[in-house]
């Protein structure tokens, strides 16, 4: 294992060499935000990406990352479309 700086908060942590270079605290916070966004999308199926971002104080780029990772899906009626 090696020592790295977290890309989100800058703290030094012991990196395992697997996954993103973020500390455990930032991973937990990201997972909390993911659950919040996921619940919001489930409760508001017509919400578009901007609605979700504003309602949950999460960047659009973070939401797009979760979609690329296939962790989030928007309903067809939301109007959210992704192009390769």
C-alpha cells in the first residue's frame, strides 16, 4: 500500500491501490449523496438532471459519472438523453 492525498479533500490516507484515489470519509460521503440522489429520482421519476442536481446539491458531472457507472438510471419521461 502507498500513501496518497485524497482527490476530494486533500487529506493524506493509505491507498490500497484499488478504486478511486479518495479517502474513506469522502467515499462514505459520496455514497450518502448517491443514496439521496437515488431516492430523489425514484420519488420524482420525471425529474431531469438539472432538477436532481439542484434539489440534492450534487454536481451534474457527479450525476453523469454515476450514470456512466450504471449506478443510476433516469425514467424515459425525464427527458434525460446521453450521447456517446
